[in-house]
C-alpha cells in the first residue's frame, strides 16, 4: 500500500516537473538529468571480452566507460589441487581457480556468457549468478555437459558485489567442491578509486580424512550434511594467502577487499587483526557502515571492505569464529611495508618485572617453584612438563605438537629441535623471530618469550623431547640456568 502511494506520488511529481518545465521555459537543461538512467533501458555501445582473474587479483576498474556488450568466456575444469601440505583434493572450478574467475561489469552491461565444460571433465555443470535477474540466475539456460559450450545473455541492472555458483544437483556438493566466485557490478562512473584491490573468498570443505590427514581426500557427504567441515579456508586452500602469497600494500595506501563466502554452509565473521574497516558495503549492497571491526558475510553473500594502511606489519585476515582460523585454515595475511608511525602504534615500549601487592609475593601457590613440584626423576619431569605444555605452548604448537601450517612450526619430530637443545631453551627464555626451517618448511613468525622458571622450562622441554617422535632427551634446570644470562 505504502509502496503504491509513493509510486503514485512519484509519478505525480514527475508529471508536475514536466508540466512546470513546459510552462516555464526557464528550466535549466541540467535539471533534466537528475533522474538516473533506467538500467533496464540503458543502451550498450561496442563489445569486448571480459578480463577474468584468479584470486587474489581483480580485473581493472570499469572507470567511466559506457555500458557495453561484455563477453565472458569461462571454462569449467575439474582438477586435483592442494588443500594443505600433503593433502590433495579434486576441485571443480570455474576458470581453474577456487574461488572462480572474478568478473567485473558495470550497470547496464549486456553480458554474453559462454560457459564451456572441458571434455576431460566427468560431470555436467551450470551457473547461477546472483547478479542475474531471471529464472535460476541463469542456471536453467546454462546446463552444460562435458565437451559442450552454452551461451546465454543477461543485462546487469543492479549494482553490487554478487556471488555466482554452480547449481547442478547435488547443488551442495558442487559448491563444496569449489564451484563459486564473485561478479562485481560497478555503478555508472565506477567505484571511487583506491590504491589496492583484492579478491578474498571463504569456503568450507568436507574431506573423508580428518584435518591434516595426508593424501588425496574424497568428499564426505555426511560431514557436509552435518555442517562439520574439516577445512575452512580463504581462496580455496590452507595458506593460499600467507607467507610469500600474502596480499600486500604500502603504508598510506587504501585497500579494498572484495569479500565473498561460497559456503556451502558456514557464515563468516570476517575480520582483519589490527585494522578497522573505514567502511563496509554491507552484504555487498549500497548500505555503508563505517568504523567496523568484524563484518558478517553470509554463505552465498559478500561484503566490500575498505581501510587505509597506517602502519607497517603483518595483518592477519581471519574468520573470527576463531577455531576455524587456528585449526581449520581460515587464515590469510596482508603485509604492509613502509615507515613506522610511533604515534599510531608504539610497539612494545617497556617491559619490567611485575610484582603484585608491592613485590612481596614471588611465587604463585602451586607454582613449579614450590618444593613439592620439583621433579625427582625424568618420568616426573615429563608429567609436570605435560601440564605446562597444555597451559602455555598448546595454543600455538597444538595438542600433539603438530603446529599450524604457515604459522606455528611443529614440535613433533622436529629436526630443528633434535640437535639444538640450547636453541629450544633460548626460544622459551627470549622468544624467537625471523625465518626458521623446520622439517623442510619455512616459517617466519614470532614466538614470544615465556615467563617460566628454570624448573618449568626443563620440565616442558623434557616433555616435548619425549613425545611425538622426538628422541628422548632430558633437559635439566641446570642446563636452563646456564642459558639464562
Ligand atoms: C604464541 C605462540 C607460541 C607459543 C605460546 C609458543 N611458541 Fe614456540 N614457536 C612459535 C613460533 C611462531 C615459532 C617460530 C618462530 C619463528 O618463525 O622464528 C616457534 C618456534 C619454536 C621452536 C623451534 C622450532 C621447532 O618447531 O622446533 C621450539 C622448540 C618451540 N617453539 C617450543 C615452544 C615451547 C616448548 C613452548 C611452550 C613453553 C612454545 N614454543 C610456546 C610460537 C609459539
Ligand atoms: Cu557443478
């Protein structure tokens, strides 16, 4: 009802406007342009092939080009790819990557979509683009068997950032295998200019083997139905955006992330540690929220986030449903280089000994320093050490010392530890930064110094040296005391 009234009054208003203009010829010509062009009626000029990019990159902005006929030529490829170190998976892809190729259009474009299903593929597929106004978002017209190509056209009439995905039965399985991507529809004149733009898309994966189980992993339908993924990742695999694959920017630059979530099941609490989003296009639409810490990205939805890089450092990109980040893979990195700005972020300024209640209490009740906790033999040392491990080291090096790919090195069967007892003691006493290679893999992160007594360090290291395939060594408090300067 309300809608009808406003529509009628809108018609009346424009009628009045035209009427006024006709009678009073003083009407300025610019005034007639106030009503934005109706995108459904927008004419297109010329034609071109769309630039398609694999994540984390996006095609060039549309700028102020006029609406055109844009040919998107996308090939579906089923292929084996790396899910994590030593873990492989058969991905079904739009354009060879997960997420699929990024498509960049503007309002009024007429998209001629060529969907090709590679002859070596095993299955038929199709595409449902959320940017399409039409039955199934194109799914009905795009069903294509291996070795075939289909063509269909649509006009993009709503600006925004949209998900596309395969919608062939079983739909959930096609999405779970990586068949999703993003299509951006820019407004007339394009989005405001920024310095860096990237493509980040989350997805959850369901493998027969548990997280980290080696070899080629099959899809597990029951885990998918139960919504219990083994992997939750950005851009298709663990570590797709970390280390030397991190996205980059310089101090002073503005960054825009086109964030999508393919699901199939989980909703993402998208967050960049150490940054505040200056603005977010909520759900990829027109609504802008400012000064946001974490934004929800629904399965089958998106967000556009923008921020300015003020200080250098590594900014960790996470799903703040945080076990997914530290145990299932949803961890990316943005590396910002440039000059420090101590006014915005000082770094650690001071560290001293903290004595609660005027420095009278030096040991906590039950702490390792009280005589009862002094280990009498190696077996006891290991037992006490296990307790310390689960209080302090566990959070990073994980329950069985397996570590976290690209972030925390393993302590299990660590070749680095084997011949470097002093180094291991030093790491705990003084912390450790800079590049380190453990079992053939490079890490470049930071371990903070741990505030533990000599006895505690001896115990925890004895525990580690006698667990998970490490060659049993005893570390004694005397050995620790020698390293403490
Ligand atoms: C906050 C996370 C964190 C905690 C807590 C932590 N570490 Fe580490 N540890 C790291 C990181 C990161 C590295 C690699 C540092 C680098 O890249 O230079 C590392 C490296 C090591 C290494 C050498 C590399 C290897 O894998 O053999 C040892 C040994 C080690 N840590 C033992 C421990 C022990 C024992 C504890 C508990 C007392 C502990 N760490 C607590 C993060 C942590
Ligand atoms: Cu498919």
